């Protein structure tokens, strides 16, 4: 029976090619706009560490002066000072934890004709890469002993290894960073969380990832400067370990709700202790998990959400127009429907025939909508946004396109199909 409905629907759509084209085009425009904006929104709001993000937390305190402070109405700062970061770190209140700061490294190739270039660098403690599940192609991360000793070792990204060493196993070789030699202890496989949760507050949320990862103390010993520094008083930023400046992040791994509650109590107790010592004047603390941290930092800009909402509104308009076109088509076929009813076709059969027609329109609209979506994403990839190069359809969005197309078409077809199945045969036969 479905094959019969399919044949009738195909013939009907072919007899009204202009109307069919308008319906397909209307749906395709709405679907293309929706899929384009949803792809961007999904990229911006994605989970950078699936399976791990729910256990990663970001402790926050507020070392700012008391001026203008209203308890409960201020939010803790994004970063920590060297003193506070190390105090929390050395307390070892989490199974795994890591200090992280972002920097920039001047990389000098070893071949004589190679020109130096700059790359993004991550200064961190030993547990950072294992904690975030970074995959290794060769070697491994450095050790806690390397942290303590300030060892000049480095882990490099796969793309940097390809550029410097042709992709070969470079463990044990030397990389020159900011005029200092560092021994390679590991080469990462592809590792580029999107968004890069540890770099979102300095405009490096998306892209190919960082080129080098090196021990925090070794990086500071070679005068590698952090990219993001926020100071609340005059100080010598050349000596950030003692300056009144915030530039370090601390990520802790907490396996369950009890561990989170315990760490929150520890964090509150630490702040009260600092207030008693006169170092702090503000008592606000926060312990967001990774996804809450991204929401707090508004990684997804409001205009992206607005564009997605407008695109769905546009799709609704397109569906409404399609309903009107299908109704017009139904009214033009009243005699045909009356004859079929007189010959014994049930209301269910008429309803099924029109819903099959709507489904065909939806699938055709989905195919054309994919073309429009690809065109929209191509335009985004040529914009100056940092995430532009990542705006591409993946398999899940490809499949979702047809789900949206079919659902939109079936919703659009409900009213015309119902209108068709209630057509009374007698008046139509008399009028003919």
C-alpha cells in the first residue's frame, strides 16, 4: 500500500511542479538557516572533555581589596595569585590537581635555514595532561619530580612534531623555546578540546590547540610570561610570584558529590583563614564544574543564541507557508479526492496519501537544505572568528538535517491531510 501511495504522491507532485518547487524551496531555506546556526551553536557550547568534564572543578576566590565589596553580590575572580594557587595546590585536597597558565613561546627550528616562529604554550604541573586525558603518540608527560626540580622538559603537539621533526619519534630530542633548550619527553596525538576550557578568558577558546606543554616552574625560570595577567595594585610584574596579580588557574578532579562538598568546605575555610591573616577582605568563593565554568564565562555569546532563535522562527514561517501551499493544492484536488472516496477509498487512505506527499516534499527540502547549510557554513569559515575553520557539518548534524526536514514537512502536512480526508464525495461528484 505504501508503494501505491508513493506512486500517487509522485504523480501529484509532478503535475504541479511550480507549487512543488515553492514548497521544497520554502522548507529548504528554513532548514538551511536552522542547521547552519545550530552547527555553530553546537560547536560553541560543546563539551570539551566528554566523560571527564563532570569531575573537573575550578576553585575561585577573591583577593581584591574591600572597596566597593557587597557580600553575596560579587563574584570570585577568574584566576588565582601565585601564593593562593600554590597554597591550594600544596594542600592536596583532590585526588588529582593541576596548576595551569597560558603563555607564548618563540620556537627555533634546529636546521640552519629554519626561521623562528611563535606558538601557544601551556605552563602546567605534571598531572594536567593525564587529568584531561590527553593522548600520547610517543613518550609521556613529565613527572612531579620534574615539577619540583624545574626540569627543562617539554611535551609537544603532533602538528609541531610534524613541523620540527617530520612526524618521527622525537622523544629525547631538543626543542629551543625562548632561547632555552628543552628535552622532549612526549609527543601528543591529536589533542584540541573545543572549546579550550583552560584558555577561554584570553580569546584562545578554539583552533588547532597549543603547541608546547611544559612544567610551570621551568617555564617561569626561563622567564616565560603568562598571557593573562590581572593586577589590583602596583607591583613588579617581572616577579609575578610576589606581585598582587592573578594569572594562574587551578583545576581539581573530584570524583563524587561528597568530594565536592569537602573541597568546598576546605575552600571556604581557606578564605576565612586568609581574612583572619589580613590578606583577604572578601569571603566569596566558587567551585564550578567545567561546564558551569564555561557557562559562567559565557563561552556561547548571546548573539549566537539569538541567531539560532531567529533561525527557528524563520523555519516556523517556512512551515506555515508550506501549510498554505499544501492547503491550496488540496483544494484544487477536491474533485479527485471525491472520486476516490466514491470508489471506496477510506479517510485513512486519503490521509496517508497526503502525508506521503508531505514526506517527499520534506526529504527533498532536506537535500536542498543541506546545500544551503553548506553554503552558510562556507561563509562562516571565511569570517575572522576564531572558531570559523571548525564550522563544518558532521555525521550527526547531517542526519539531524533530515530529521528536521521530515518532522517539519509532516507537521506542515497534518492540516492539509486532515482537510483532504474530510472532503465529502457527493458534492464533488454533483459539481462534476
